[in-house]
């Protein structure tokens, strides 16, 4: 299975999970008098749409390179990540606003059974986070990583709701708004997570160098190719799940242009085999001193 197929399958898992949880949270929050759970349902609903966006981005990024996009369509991934962040910020703003409104409005305490619902949600969301973040690392997908952090932020808001409802139930009268305060605190955490997701995606768009480990691997593997005496400049930029490389290889200055050309092709083919997630590789031949 390719990285693209694995990432798409993971997103379908997220969409199904978020849809189920949004319904469970919404009904539990409404019948259980818990705005923290309703806030959770709002976030899960935005998660559904953001996951659909990620799915679109992953499918679009699969398109092969063409005349207008010689490096492929992978840059759609960080752009989709920006939209996912926008969904997160919007949901956090709605949750914060509604929380403040509910804090100012007297209401009954949440039902005790909502804690059991939240316990199951927290467990499921943490499992989902670990599964999706693992797949994002395997596939090198920034948008899949953003989707994983959606699951983690959802787990955190559920933990805050659990704490808030517990306080409201334990201390009783006068603490009915504890779960609203919990939802307000969770909205701040969602905003912070939004920045953590946004920052690496921005670096990807700006071709920021963040790949020292990959660079070192490329240098080590290059020396295994016959005729390559060393490496000089090496620039890496990411587009979707592929890393495009510009590499300067040092060869014997006495060989012919044809021999240098053959070494460059051999090096390119070797790197493609050894590091499958490399995309376009440009080799520049440098003579040794």
C-alpha cells in the first residue's frame, strides 16, 4: 500500500469516528444538561468538515506531475492544513462565546451519567490520536498530522468537560457553571493547538529547512554510489508526502562529461531506491579540488 492510500484510509477512519462522536456528544450534552459536552459536539462537527478537506487534499496531492506542476500537486497539503486550522479557530471561538453566555445564565447541573459518556469519548479520542499521528509520521503527511491533533484537542476538551462536570456534581449548588468554565478553558487549548499545527505547515509552504536527519541520510547513502567522492550543497523542500532534493555531488575532475552524467543518473536512481519518499532529485556534479 502506498503512503497516499494509507493516508486516505486513515482519513476515512477519522470521518466515521468524528461523525459518530458528534452525534453521541450532542445528544448526551442536550439530555444531560452539559454545555461542555455540547461544545465537544461542536468541535467534532467541525472535525468532520476538516477531515473531508484533508481527504480532498490527499486525493488532489496524488495527481502526478504535469506540464503546469512539474513537482506534482503536493503543496495542496499545507494549504489544506491552513483551512483545518481555520476550522479549529472558528470552533474555539464559538465554544468560548457560548461558554461565557452560559456562565452568566443560571442553569441546572449536568447529569451524573454524562461522566461515563465522557470517559468512553476520552479513551476513543486518545486511541484515534495515536493511530493517526503514527500514520502521519509513516506517510510524512502534514495534513494528516493536523487531523491527528484534532483528535488530541478533542480528547483534551473532553477531559476538561469531565473535570468540570465532576466539580459541579461534587460541590453541588453554586458550582453549576463548572463545566462551562471547563469548556472555556478548552477553547484556549484549542487555539494553542491551532498554532502548533499552523507553524510547521507555514514552514513547508516557505520551504523552510527542517530536515537535518534526512539530509544526513542522503549524504551517507550518496557515498555508496561508485564515483561519488563526497557531497557539497544539499537543499531539501517538502511537497505533500514527497521531499524534493537539490544535491551537489563531488566526482573526479579528470573524468569525461559523459562519465559524470552517468554517475549523476546512478546516484539519482540509487537514492530513489534507498529513500522511497524522495520526489524530484536534481544532481549537480562538482569536480574535486
